[in-house]
C-alpha cells in the first residue's frame, strides 16, 4: 500500500493520493498563481500569502511551477492590453526574487521575448515619428542631430529597453521612414539630405537597411529624380576595372545589374515543297518561325549615354538614341523582371534582358530616352 504523494499517509490499495489532498493541491496551485498576479499586494505580502497557501496545500516541489503559471498568466494578460509596464515588471520580479527565482527561471514558454518585441515596436513607432519630423523639416545640423539622439534615447528608455536595443530600434525606424517617403513619392533633396545625415550620425549603412531592399530603392529613386530633373550625379560606387566593359569619359554610370540573362529572337526558315520528276521543277513555300533563344549571361549597365552588356561571349554597347523601343519584360505573376529593346537597325530583332529588377530599369530607360 502506497502513501499519499501529498500528505505522506497511507493512500489505500493501488492509489497514489487521497482525493481531498489532490483537490486541495490543485486549488492551492491556482491560488498561488492568482496571488502572483495581485497588483494590489506588495511583493512581501504576496510572498507571505503564497508561502501560507503552499504549506496548507502541501505544495513543495511544484512551487516553482505555480509561480511560473501565475507569472505567465499575468504577462499574457498585460500583453493582450498595452503591454507590461515598468511598475508591473518590477513587482513580478520582486515576487519571484522572494523565492530565489528570476524571470528566466520561470519563463518556459519564452513569453518575455514577446514583451521585448512589443516594447521594441512601440519604441520604433516613437523613434520613427521623431525621425519623420526631422526629415520633414530637412534638419541636418549637428545640433539638430544631437537633439534627435536625445529624443530617441528618451523614447527607448520610456519603452523599458536597454542600451543594446537602441541601435536595432533606430534602424527599424529609419527603414520604416524610407518606405514612408518612397510610398508617398515625397523624396525631395531636403529630405534626402536629412536622411543622409541621420545615416551618418547613427552610423547606419546599406547593409543595415537593405534587408528588405529599402536602401536600394532609396538610391534608385534619387537616380530617377536626378535623370528627370536633368541633374545627374554619381550615386553608385563601382570599381570600373572590374566591369566587363569600358565607359566613356563623357558618361556617368547610373546602375549595374549582375547575373543578367540575355535573349534574342532568331528566325529560322524551312521550305515546304516538292519536286516534279518528269519536269524536274521544284515548287514550295518558305516557312519562317521566330523563337526566343538564350544567348549569354553577364553584366548589364546603364549610363547616361549607353546601355552595356558584358558576358562570356557577347559584349556590346548601344547608344540610347539608337534604341527605338523599350518595353517591360513580364516574368510572370505581373512582375516586371527585365526589359525588351529594339535597336534602330535594319533587320533588328527583339532583344531581352532578364534583370531581376525590371521595373526600375524600364523607368530609367524611358526617362533617359525622353530627356
């Protein structure tokens, strides 16, 4: 005959506990969880009542579990509302500390990650608004950046995040502001200067912002604006000796696309006819068939004067004024993957460049063509 696992008295044949003890233990577990979440009680009073409940319900080894259940329920409830504020965080930590436990000891479900994510999101919203205000005003002085940094650090602290989380929050906020400016098509030179100053002040580079391509889209937008305004600037840095083509001194490199597939339309001819044996005459029809064929893979460049292609077997440049047509190449699912071009030459056939980012190339070539 085994003893009851709760009171250590005989439990009866093939039984591990008394029904009353089991019920009291379950009720005690629930009561302890509730006491952990009692914000009206000071940590000392919560701990005293928890100890009393644990003793009455004979809870020993399961005390950590009961505390963890209460802590998790409290955090979940706060997340469903506005999040865990600093006061509640300190109170919960103090309750756990009375029993020698930390937040990490009881967070078996990794709930605190969600708390930090919610705080980071809230901080990014506040930081984003401050950056947006600075960009809209075109601020770029040292004093303006120092004030912005102070505001940002205050926003991060008010969201109960540590210093180590400052940079990720700023980067997320800057990326969001870039998307905001591009979506509204409001990238003026003043906003561009202000954004560049923010990049420099917080030491934010392309690798930080290009996880979703925000930085690349920003540069592409400035290039399109330059071309439309007729004031082209060197926006990209490219090691010219590494290019498979040589630029002329009078042109500016606007963009380079690597790993481009180049296709041409080729015409094949077949004769469908017959020979008459008695006369020896031949009669028939010439049948022409057009098909797009892969030619080469290489680098595609756009400058202010030409488009260039450099591959393993094909290398050429075409002046913009020798291109009579530019069309978008749809690679499927209504996504522009590249461009079709037609040269101004006798017998010219459609040529296709699969660039991966065809929408930008198409817009750029159209504006160069008409500028």
